[in-house]
C-alpha cells in the first residue's frame, strides 16, 4: 500500500496485507494459515479449488476436459471454460469476483483511498469478475467511499508483485 508516495510498512514491515484480510470467518484455509481471507476466496488457486469442489459435488463442466483431469485444473482452465459459456465456471468466476469486491469494500472503509489498484494473474480474467466485484462494493461500501474511490487494474500486469518487492527493497535502503 502506498500512502503519500511512500510504502506503508507498519511496525514489522508487513502492513496492508489486504489479501490476507478475513472476509468469511468460516471460509477455506489459506496457505498462510488463515481462514476465509481474500486470497483463499478470490486468487487463482482459490478459483481452481472451488471449481474442483463443484465438479466433485456433481457439477457438470468442461473444465476437467480442458485440464486433462480433475487433478490438473488451474484457474486458467476455469477461465477458458467460463469464456466458452460453461455455467459452472461462470459461477466460480462470479463468486471470486464478489469475494474480491468484499475485500475491496473493506479496504475502502479502512483506508479511504483515492484509488485501489488490483494486480496479478487473476486480473487477466477481470472481464469475468468485475461486474460481481462492483456489485459487492456497491452493496458493502458506504456511498461516500464508493463515490471517490476508483478501482483500477495495475498497468504492470502479472509482474506487479516483482515491482512491489523491488519498491519494498528500495524503501528499506532509505
């Protein structure tokens, strides 16, 4: 997170880990050990996991065929199936978008930012997620925040994390 042109680091250097902010107390476990955080519900890994769970529960989908097996499903397969009109894949992507929107709404309420910039590989599927993300923001963020906070996609594409790490390293040298 950037505040007044500087990285917001917090006391221990890990401030604003918004991807690990809980949005569903009973949600799935994240790799970080938390339950129900944005990462566990809206990341590429979460999208693949949710699709596999839906297929195992009896859902019909082209995802498994695209992946070459249930154990090989990735978010990319889910996105491809969704873009082909696969209803299960579309539901998974919409749900991930809504969960992302809940996280963004919380971020708006906590920090009152001018802009929220989203990055990473999942943003390659924003066309499948943003309608539901904006619906969640509209339902959950106060109007005052919605009116002046812009949500944008990082122009750095999939490499946004690398640039963030570089910015962090450089800030520690100051």
